[in-house]
């Protein structure tokens, strides 16, 4: 059970490190934060447009004055003057409306800025940005990272797993990494629930399911750690005295060569398909060691080189009466 506990502690520590160090407690990290000056470009465009409109109105008034001076009684001139006066009135009404909208927009922006400034003391994002809180957060995260790596190093150490490990270290590391990434969501829910309970502020990612996930986080991590250790924790040691099988680095089964009667392969399968069409599907081919007291099954290693190493040890230490069976295993496994 030693490997199981080390793996469990590593899962808890490293998933908590990811959640605490990178968790979006203060907001969505992919969204830009609100900038009170973000609307300044649109305000400048509106002001520039109003300035152009005023210039155009003055130009039209000047044209009307010139036309009235040059041809005061010409019907066509009078008609053009009336049309220009109508345009001037429309421009003035539009400019007045735009000026009012501009003023309302500016007043609203100022109100939003004042509200943000007044609520900063109650904003979780602002609290997390405080130097003391930020430093404490990353110090705890670093401690969790150190403890997690220390725990998992003991899992992958050579001295803890005697003999030949049936699962390669690289595959075990990749599998553990994926599990830790998955568990980091549960760790985030634990921290989010704790923040909400302790200071009453709602973290960014917080919902009805947060409490349920937080409660299930540790039991689920314990179950996954046990299952993974059970799956990848088997190792076999083949010596001139016999065969020893270990689980969690503890001796689980042993047999002297004199008690071993037979070595053979056993295929395991499951049933797949629909209601009217079912076919067996191969899962793995186990190595079975038959003795006078019963049988022992070794899970199939995922790598060919692990199988070759086991067969090589059998060829080196097994008695002559088992050589033919070992050759059959070498061909088929």
C-alpha cells in the first residue's frame, strides 16, 4: 500500500498546485478586463463628426449669403436657398441629437468608472492582485508542487518496485499526468467553495455543482490512485530460486521452480456489439504460472521490450522441462 499512498498524496498536491497557481478565481483569463478608456476612440470619432457637421453648416450659410447678395430675386436662386436652409436645419437637429447622445454616453461611462472604483475593495480579482495575497498564493502553490513531485518520485523509484515492472515508467508518468490535470478541476472547486464560504465573495467559476465536486474530490482521488496503483503496480522478479510477484512493492506471491508445473498464455476478452449482434473482443493476453497449489496470472505488459525482458529471464533461470513452453510463449506473446 506504500505506492498507493505516495500516488494519492502526489495527486492531491499536484492537482491543488495547478488549481491554486493557475485557477481563474478572479475572472475569465481569456477575456480582456474592462478598461474605462476603451470608449475614448468612439468618443473622438463622434466629436470629429460633430466638428465636420458644424463646418458644413457654416459653409452652407456662407453660400446662402453669397446667393442672396448676387441674385436676390431670381426664383431658382430662392429655391436653392430654401433647400440649403432646410439642409442646415436638418444638420443642426442631427448635430444637437448627437451632442445629447455623446453627453449621455460620457456621463454613463463616468458613472461606471466611479462604481468600479468604489467596489474595488469588494472585488475578488482586486483582492487576488494584492501583493501579500498574491505572494502567499504562489508560496503555497510552490510548496504543493514540491510535495507532489517528492511523493511521485517515490512511486517511480527503482527500489520501491523490485524486479521487472510490467508497466513502463513513461506510460505511468503520462497516465498520472492526465489524471492530475483532470483532478485539478476538483481541487479548484475545493478552493472556490472555501473562498465563498470564508469571505463571502463569489469566484469566477462557481455554480451549484461546485460543492458536490468539492466533496467528491478527495474520495475520487483516493479511488483513482488505488485503481492506477493496482493496474500498474505489479512487478515480477525471476531468479534462480523461482518467481516472485509484487503488488504495491509488497511480496504477494512466490513459487520455487520445483513447484512450477506449467507456463502458458491465457486470452481475456469482453463482449461487444448491439442487441442482435455480439462479438468477443480481445482485451489482453495474460501469462499464467501454474503450480501445485494453484495458478497466478500476470497482466500483459503494453511494451514488447518488457515482454522480451521477462522471457529472457525465464530462459536464463527456468529449468529445462519448461524451455519448450517458454519458446511457445516467446512466439505468441
